[in-house]
C-alpha cells in the first residue's frame, strides 16, 4: 500500500503506529529483542541481526529509514507487536514471513 498524503493515516503493519499498539508494545518489555541494523534500503526494507541468536530478521516500513538508522546501530524489535525501536522513536514494521 502506498501512502498518498504527507502524513500516513493507515494503521496497518509497516505504516503509522496506532496509539494502542505502541502502548501494548511498551507494556510488554520482556518481548523486546535487541538487535543491530545489518541493512537498510530507501524502499523501506531493513534487516536487523538479533543480538542473542544472530538471526537476521527482515522488516518493511513504508518510509525510507536510511536517514534514521545506520548500519551497526543498535535497535530493538518487539517480538509480538512488530514495532521497531530506534532510540526513543517507535515505528510499525511488517516483519517478513519466516522471521
């Protein structure tokens, strides 16, 4: 799905994060998985390597994240609500199947 306005109003995975989804992710801190950014593309794809297992997880966000993250940067991925934490910022992601 492509967003046509400057402010995305779609609350599906990979688009704007809904307030309830953000609260639910913040309320379940044990589900956050520490990771490092391994790859990021201007088309919204990002790969993170999970710190504990080394597993690579691919996720998509509708915006270009290249200006917000750098290769090797620590991030956290919520294992239940598919939210990516970049510092204090939270973005909704669509995690690729098999992750």
